[in-house]
C-alpha cells in the first residue's frame, strides 16, 4: 500500500544530443486504463514518437495490469531500438513481464524481481467463480511464455516458482536466466519496511534447490557503471487482491 501511495513516474527522456538514446522510467503501478500514461496505450503513444537506437528501461514497480504489462513488453520488443532493462528497485508481477522484453537485463545487487500467478477479484455464484478460475488458468499459460524464452530450467520448475509467488535476488534471477548482469548496489533512499517475511520452509527450500542447480551454469557479470539518480522502493505486499497481476 505504501508503494501505491507514491506518485507514479512514467516518462521518456532523451539521453544523447542526437536523440538516439533514451531513458524510459517505469516507476509505480501499471495501469489498465487506456487514458493513463501508465497503461500500454499511454506507453504506445509516447513510444511511437521515439526514433532511437537504444532505450534504457528503468523499472521500479509492483506490477499491475497483466495484459498491459504484456502489451508494453511486446511494444518494446517490436521497437527497432536495443532495449536495456535496469531494475532500479524491484520488478514485480506485471513489471517483471515488461523486464523480459530486454535484450539485456541488469539488476544491481540490492534489487528484486517477483513472479507469480495471475489473480483477480470476483463475486458471483459457483458457475461464475468456476469460469473465472478456468480463465485465470488460461491466462497463466499465456503469460508463462513471457519467461520461458529466458528461463534456463524445466517448465515444471518455472511453474512451481510461479505457484510460490517467488521473490528473486539479482544473483538468483541471473542463475535462472531471468537477468543477465549483477550490477553494483544502488543506494535505497526511500525503502518501504520489509515487515512481511515468508515462513514457508518448503517454498524457500524449493527456490534454494533450484538456485544451486542453475547457479553453476550462470556466470553473473559485474556492471560497475553507476546508475543515474535511482529512487527505488521495495515492498513485499501481496498485490493479488488489488490487480489482475502476473
């Protein structure tokens, strides 16, 4: 809730004099309202005017609309520019889907990624609730494709990580292929209290087992170039009751 109270910041900024390199900041929740600059339509309207060779996408977001996250990711993938994703604080839920659009994904040591299943709020009779559950399972299958091309493990292992609503450190994300570079720590200036800790030993053991399995294959690179003025926030709030999230 602390993250949701923060003023969202979604904007493009030219980084080079010839306007061939841009920064895209995605800070705050991803909206599903078409008139919002935080929606896929809002990003599309801005992106269509960007004639760049390189776009640095800076993410610090708890996620939001799953479908808008997918659409934003596809918009970035289909742009002619090289897409470099920087996780400035955290990329959770739909924001992690956007991150998968990167030709290169950089996560400083003190950042996080969170992946999980789609969820929504519904009210109605048994038939309607059963239909909603079936629809969510279809959405899950569709959205898993966002991770599959990068994930180095087996499909069943990815499914288990999604079931567990898994938080990944930079090193863990690199081990699984969901990031490429472990960068230097970014100072956290406004960090939400991480007062919700998991006590699910089975979940932790599963994730640690997979990390050990794939970490030997991964070779995290160290990116020593400092990032520009990040002001990330990190939270472990469960967003499933607020958004239709991945």
